C-alpha cells in the first residue's frame, strides 16, 4: 500500500481514537436542547434549524448544546474500511477494529423492529416528512448489512 495513503489513514484512525469514534452529523441540528423547543414542533422551523446548524460557516454545535455522538452509518463505514485495510496490509489491528465496530453495531440495533436494522442517531426533518431518531432506514440497513456481508466473507463468521 502506498506509504502516503497509509499515513493519511493512520492520522484519520488516530482522530477516531481520540474522539472515541464520535462526531457531528450534517443533519444533527435538532439535537440542540436549547434551540429545538423554539421550533414549536413546526416542520418549517425544524427544517430551518437543521439547515442553519448545517450551513453556518462556523460550527455552532458546541454553543447550542449538540454533543458529539456515535453514528450508526459511520460505524458501518468504519467496519468496511477496517476490513479492507486488514485485507490490504494483513495487520490484525484492523481486523480487531472491524470486529469492534461490528459488535458495536450488533448492540445498537433499532429496538422494536423485526430483524437487524438501524436508523439515524438524531431526529430528521425534510420538506416532505419527519423521521424520528432510531426509525430504521433502508440506506443505513443496506450499508451496515454490506459491512456484515463483507465481514462474513473475511471471517466466515
């Protein structure tokens, strides 16, 4: 593997470790405990809040009480990336990190649904619909499902 690419990946991995795999999401604006009540449950105001937090040139999240959190989608991507790194380098540390992400995903499935499924870790408001935190989405389920399929092809487990 190209040393420059691997060095960049190691820096990203160090960042993930430093923040315990937690970060912000583009659409997590409704997680603000201070500003969310000011939307008065209006879809227009929720959309506005979400977009202001998303598009403001400075990260407002720490100022409005939005905390870094684990992303189910992110953990799916991390698992797949670590599996590919393990295949490319043969290093067991990547295999172990992939297994960590997959175990985390197993323990953080959406509750109350049939089968393994995952949704956003935040409420989401679009112009057309409202999606509460934890409601499974086909995008997340497919992405994370592929991570488990990749893992099965690697580990036969």
